[in-house]
C-alpha cells in the first residue's frame, strides 16, 4: 500500500499497486510542490502548517509583524522582514571636534554623509561637552540637528531636533556633557534615496559665552537605520 | 487534458495522458531544482524576469535574501544587518581614587570574541567625581577605551578611537558629571579579546574617582551594528 511523505504528503506508490503515474502521482505532487515552493502564502491562508514551513505576511499598520515567518510545529515564529533595523549607516566621517562659540553665531560642529533612503527611518545620536567661559552667569546653548540631500548641510537645512541645554554655575569652568538620540524620517519631506548629510549646529541664546569641546572634549555623532517607514 | 501549476508551470498529466519523461519528469525536476530554497543571482540585473509570488533569491553582490511579494522584490535579511547586544558590564560603587596625573583602570571591561568584518559599538556612560583638591577649580579626566587580546586588558592595550576629556561639574568636591560616548571597533575576528575603560586624571593637584551607587550606575556595553562592507 502506498505511503505519503510527512510534510507535503506526496504519494509514494509501491510496486504492486496499480496507480496512474501521471494523474495520481505526478499531478498531485506537482500541485503540492508548486504551492509550497518559497514563501507563497500568508499565515492565515495555511490551515495545517508543517514544521519548517514558510509564510510571508505583508507589513502594514494592522500587521506590524509583516515579513517572513517559519512554523516550529506549534506556532509561527517571525524570522525577519523588510522593516527590520539595518543598523549602522556608512558615514564618511565619524567624530568631529568643535570650536569656541561666539555670540549669536550658528556654528556647524559636525556633519556626516550617508547613503539613505526615504522609505527608511533613522536615529541620530550625538554627544558633546559644553563649558562655561565666564564667572557669574548661567549659559544656555542650543544644539540643533539638521539634514539636507547631498554632501553638505547648512543651518537652513531641514530640522531634526533642537535642544536648549543650560549650564548652571557661577565660576569659569563649569561643564556638562549632553547626549541626545532623535529618530527622523527623511521620506516625510520627500527625500527618495541617495546621499544625505546630517549636521550638528549650535548657537548661544544668553549673554555669557560657552565653549564646545573644551580642550580635549569631543563631539561624537552616529546614525542608525532603525527600520522601514511603514 | 494536462494542466500546469500556477507558479513553476509544472505539467500535470491526467488519466488519459501518457507520461512524457522529458516534459513531465525531467523538465519538472529542472524547474524545481533551479528554485529550491533560494536561487542565487549575481546582482539585481539577474533577478528572475518572471518571478512567482513568494519566490526567494539570494543576491550575491549585496548579500541579501529577497522575496518576491507579488509586485516587487523585498529585502528580507542580510549578514550586513545588525546583530545587536553582545554584552557588557556595570559599576554601581565608587572606584578607587585616581591621583593627580595618574592613569588607572580598567574600571569597566568586557571580554568577547568578535567576528571579522563587523562593526561593534562600545558605548559607555560614567560619572566622574572630584574627591579632593584645590577649591574653585574643577577636575577633569581623559576617558579612553583600550583593547587587548585575551581575558584581560591593561593600560598598555591598544586605544579604541579617540579619548575625550570629562570635566567635573563644579569647583567643589563631591560633584559629579555624566559622560557618555560611543567608540567604533573592528577586528580581524576569531580571537578572544577584552575592551576596557581607563581614566587619566588630567589635573596636577586634584583627586577624582568614578562615582557609583544605585542612582549612578556606570555602564559599558558592546553592540554589533552591522557588517563593515
């Protein structure tokens, strides 16, 4: 008596059995193979999945786990998908050092260029040190992050983040280190793909001066792909 | 009359049909063999021109596994993508004092075996405290990560990236400042190594230490953030 394979249930005839090679065996086998090759169907469409079977679901707001799934015999496990984070972008520069900031002057501390895509979301992170220059006042520095298509960005670029950072103290030399992480989505402003440059700027909003990166201080910046913009 | 499957176009004979070995067996095996698991293509130029829904290919130039989702090829996975948290260490008590001008450490360290051709980010946050010294002057220390093969890293280890100066917040003692930094690291891979955080007291007359307690936890951790190329 014929038997069946355990997963696709392909018919395995025996010698003594009268079966049609074309209709009973090949046609049935081809139908099952065709249906199961690759990742053809969604999880919902597969009524009795076998262990190791693939399913592909489309990602959308209602199904954020869209992507490839594999069945482990009891449940579907998410394996990966288009909207997963892709990590480090490839900046042309990595670490920058800034200069002393003067009154009301927007200063570009840092910029980095990466190949990016408008259908992805990114996280920019920066770290910098501020030092107050004069005695007897409180200083505030405004850190501004902007982006522009191409390999250069200036203060009139597209805004990603602005943060007012105070230094409270009454003596020369008070310092703080600031670190911020901000997600942004260049596709929101019509960016499609190609070089994109992110810049870190600062200016002074109160009367006392401050210094960015006082001797040996460092400004550091990185960009990560944190997933698709779905 | 024979019909054909939707995706691979395999010929399905019916009772009245003779089985033709060339068309019904050999050709079917070839088509199945061509696409089983993932078909490898050199670049996007060689993606199948008539893909079927759910077809999986491996694109060799980008090292991406792609799936045809009915209307477009979607990247599903790649060895270029990040693999996330590797490990780290923390310090929630005060360190030993660091004398003026002295270098000490590692205060935080982590041992792991990196893979070749990967980017690792070594991230740290720490609190620096002025312990004693001349009033009206802040304290500062240079913070530097180093690595060394084996389970221990010493002050003679190789620097990871650029160090930076971390300044205590005020002129008085017992004031702390929080420092954070990310250093990027790559290695030939395959060998155990240790990364560690070292401090050099930059002053000539002040003592500092890493401040740690329940509210001030110093951390160092390593993340795989993707392939180098």
